[in-house]
C-alpha cells in the first residue's frame, strides 16, 4: 500500500511538472512569435532602409553614401549590415539613434565613428554600420 501511495505521489508531482513545462513552452512560443514579427521578410528590407533614411533626414542629418555590406546568414534569420555616412550636429545624431532604436524592426548599430568637422565646429561627421535583421 505504501509503495502504491508513493507511486501516486510521484505521478502527481510529475503531472504538475508537465503542466509547468507546457506553460513555459507556451510563453517561449509567444516570445519567439514576438521577435519573428520584428523581423521583416527579405522583400521588405527596402522599407526598413527607407525608415532609417527618413529618420536621419527628419533629425536634420545630411546623408552621404549608404553601402550594403556582405550579409550574414544565421539560423532562421539574415543580418544585412549597411555602412552609412551622415553629417550634422551631436544632438541630431543622438536623436537619430534614439529614433532608430524605437523602430518596430530589429536594428543594431555595430560600429560608430564620430569626427569633428574642422571647418564647422558645430558639425560632426559619422561613419556607422547599422545592421538590419530579417527572416529568411
């Protein structure tokens, strides 16, 4: 009788653990779906680039060249680094970075170099590499 009660208690404990694992899987699935929604498809990459360019213009930055660098294929997503040249004052750069962070898509500034403009001390020149992530 004690052995059967012990088995029953063990079964109840394992059943509770299974329910907890099911709840955790559900939460993880929701998290994965949340991040998938932040990854545009490859065909939408131009929309993200347009959004970044519009933010730069809105903040008063002069955009120079934008060059697409070699893509990195990862498991389930692709990283597209873009090399950009921008010019403007420090506050415009700061506002640009804040607004880029608010995008509904996942972007990351990988490199950022700021140089003072000798001709205009209130202006900076920035060379940055910003990565855009999208689903395959």
